[in-house]
C-alpha cells in the first residue's frame, strides 16, 4: 500500500514516515523545505534503511501534485504540510490562510481527479479556541479560535466535513494534535525549526545548548497552578504511531469522517516543563517572566479516550522521555 505524505521532512511528517516505512508501507513524499531540511531524507533512510519517493515542491502547485499522482498509485494521503506557529500566524494571517487552506483545496481537487479517497488530516487542538471544559473531548465546541493558525485548521475541518457529506466514497480521519514534542530515539530526527523557535520545547533546547541566553515565559498570570500556560505535551513518536492506527481505521470503516484528539490527557505548565527538563538533563534553564503572547489560552489538555477506544491507540511516553529525547536530539548538530 502506498501512502502520499505532504510535509514529509517536517517534524511530525518525518517521524510518521519512519513509522510508515517500518510498518511496511511504501511512501511518496512532498516538501518545500519551508520549515525543514533536505538532510532529513538521509536520516529517515539511515533509521529505516528504506527510501521515500521524494518530490520537492509546494502543495499550492497543482502541477507537482498531478506529477505525483500520475507517477504513483496512491492509496492514502496524510496531509501535514502547513505553517504552525500561533504567534507568527497573528502577524501573517494571509500567508497562513493561503498556505494552510488553499493548499488543501488544491490537494483535494487532485485527489478527486485521481480517485484517491482516503485522507488523514493533521489538525490541531487550537480549533477549540478558549476551551470551556477540561479535559477536552471531541464533542467540545469548536470555534472562537484565538489565532489565524487555529482558524485555518478550523476552516479545513469544515471543508472536509462538507466533502465527507457530499462524497460517500471519501474516508477522512482528522487528528487534532495537542502539543507534539520530543524526538526519535535514534536522535537522527527531531524538532529542528529554521530560525528562532516559536514553540516552547525547541526554545528550551536552544537555551540548553547555549544558542539562546534564556527562555521568555509568556505570562505567569494565567488561571493555572503556577500561573503559567498549561498544555498537553505528547511525544512525537507516540503521535507518529497513531497515524498507522489511523490508516487501519480508514481501511476498515463505514463512516466517512472520524475526528480524534491525540494527547496524553495530562496538562503541564511551562514551569513544570522547565523543571522536568532541568531534572532529566541535569542542566539549568534560565528564564524570565515576560508579558503574555497574543493568541495564547490558559490551559489546553485532551481527553483521548475516543482514540484509545476506536483506534486502539494511546500515548506510552511521558514528559521525562520527551525532555530527554528533545535535548539529546538538539545536542547533535546536523
Ligand atoms: C506552549 C506554552 C506558551 C514559547 C502550538 C499550536 C499547536 C502545536 C504546537 C502543531 C504556551 C509557552 C512558548 C516560549 C513560552 N502546533 N511558551 N515561551 O502555542 O500551545 O501550540 O504549537 O503541531 O497546534 O497551537 O505551543 O509551544 O508555542 O506554547 O512561555 O518561548 O509555552 O505561552 O503556554 P502552543 P507553544
């Protein structure tokens, strides 16, 4: 079975490609390296001793998609390719809607043309906006998103709902990721954003490796245990493995649309993350409390029992594993 992975050299995309190859799937991949490096392809080969059929290009380019679908018999598409920084999206809404929404419409039109009707879509917990009830189930109200990144994911979920209703041959699985962190145990792939990281864990890692002087903690006046933001951090390998279960679900379901929260069900604050990172890696992380970041919410953590029940999947790795693996990956310079 051949899987087409968009954003295949990205953080979650690369870890999922490793799991797909090790599970025996053939993989065709597309990436424009807007937030990743070409060397990730070599690392994936080093880990799995297998290769992806790789195409360099942009999801907005219908020609490259036509080339991929005409040269490969694609059974399932996993769509990761998107910009993903909450803070960045507040500054650049148009770029986010073009890249995160228009590109999916281009992809869906080519899928329809080639009669490829199984899709796993990478969505986000940010579609819940400012959640009212914790932990968050899939029944929770979506909307009221606080940043264009989250809104872009909400728009695509609406498009997919309409498509699933209109075309009963489509089988769609939407994964709402909480906060993916950590790295593959080989430490050959991990979270390696270009430039200054927007997300907490890669920023902490750059402080740990002395590439940045200290962490800015965005506010300590939230309605949480210690006043800092609480999130549901999930190890990227646990998250990648869920996509194997998602493919199995798509191959064995009568429902057109499934939506799952992928988290651990536990929330940790920024300061809890810092303290755990320091303990696990025996290192000091300097930080300063600064003002809140626009678009952030107080707390956000998952009830993932539906994924456990229907996908037979659950997170197995804890915060200490995430801190250890993220740091060890950051120590290797590629
Ligand atoms: C986590 C916490 C910040 C950086 C986003 C997307 C989500 C996912 C992960 C795709 C918050 C605080 C952060 C820093 C800080 N994306 N923080 N100093 O915004 O919860 O989630 O990224 O997979 O879909 O929405 O993640 O890591 O940016 O922030 O204090 O330098 O850390 O305020 O409380 P976020 P994050």
